[in-house]
């Protein structure tokens, strides 16, 4: 397959123009988003959707989050990632396979239905995880484009994927919220350095390869600015697979957590990695495509 987005193969980084659309389907009556929201997603590469889930639904999700974080020994060992230099949980991967409620959340029409519309295809879960940034000890996530890693190490051919972050705790300007560079989804920043074997074993704790260079980041930030979307529990942040993003550490006493789902178009299923010797494990990047049939209804009521 032709590599439309070569990376980690030259000694100098490049900024390449994106060769495909961000939004695959224009607004029409009955769409799950407004015309203005769809236009914003195409322009800025992200959306903040407020009050997507009710207080009762959030209480159930927060209780489930507490259960998962409270007993990591009951989870698949390789899916639990600790903070660098600490035993604090940083992420739990494959949450849809380890929690019935998280699986139901991923399939909810308010998430999967929106993803399917924007990507104009059936979707499946490329990845799911619970991100946790504890008070005082939560470390930063450095700037990166998810697609660069998914392309290089997983074999995702095209930019026909997006992420959804369901806020499970309040994200404030102070507790290390997501930061994005609006409009950066239209530029592909290539990275330098050959991918080490089993890179994921280190990159999930602290990424060193697939990290954009300072000059490229500075150029994008000066051109587009930096925004830190915030919100209360029940908010959903949607962002394009190639949007440059990161987050600061959390030195406040207020923890931050979110359920994170990556929806990929069925037509964009993974091939061989474009810049790695072998693909990452399935718990990070699903190679078995299971199309989602979006489900309507109240989260907690259906599982009670």
C-alpha cells in the first residue's frame, strides 16, 4: 500500500499538507450535530459537547471508574499503565473489554453515532482507555498527533478516525486539561528517529519517538494558538486523529479522569505498520474489526 504519510524515515522533520478531508459528510437534516458544529470540527479539528450525559449516568460511570482504579489487580495486567517513576495508574487500556458499562458507553449513539456521521462510515473501536491524572502526581502528556503513531506503529492508512474524551471529573484550567492547537489537523508533522522494537512498552508511560520537533510545534502554535477545552462531568470532547494535542501535569489536589474512545472507519482498517517492525498488541490497536451498531437509551437503566 502506498504510504501517504511517511514518517520516522528521514533525518529532518517536515510539515506536509493533509491530503484528505476532516469532515466526510456535510450537514443535513437529522444530523446528530448542528451545521455550525460540523463546520467548527472541520475548521478547528475539535468540538466540546456539553451535558451529553445526565447526572445519573455520570454517577454510574464515576462509580465504575472507581471500581476499575480501585482494583487494578483484577484487570488484564498488560492493560494497566503506571505513571513514570510511580505506581499511580496513568491509563487502563481496553476498558470496553473489561467493563460492561464502558462497552455500552462506547456504543452509545451519542458517541458512536456522531463518530459514524463525521467519518461517513460504520465505525469500530480502534482503542479505548481510562485516563487518570491524580492530584499532585499526574504527569504531563507531551504534544503529539495520535495519527502519526497510529500510522507508524499500527498501520492506520488514512486520517479517517477521531477520538472522544468523556469527562468523568471536572476539567479546569488548572488540573492538566487537554490542550489543542486548533487547525493543526490540516498539517501532518513528520517525526525523526527509527521506531525501537516494542516501543509501546515505554511510550505508554513516556513517549520519546513519534514526538514532534520544537520548531514545527512553535510554527503551528504561533499560527493557530493553543486552546485548553474544559468542562464538567458529562462533557464530551471530540477531536480529529491528526490534531496536535497534549496536557500539562496536575499539581493541584483535584484529580482529572476521562473515558477515551478512538473510533476508526471500517474502510480504514489497519494494515502492516508503516514505520515499525511489527504491530502493537490488540489491547492498544484492535486488528479485528467489529463494527459498532449505535445504541440509544439511558446508560445506567439498561445495565441495572
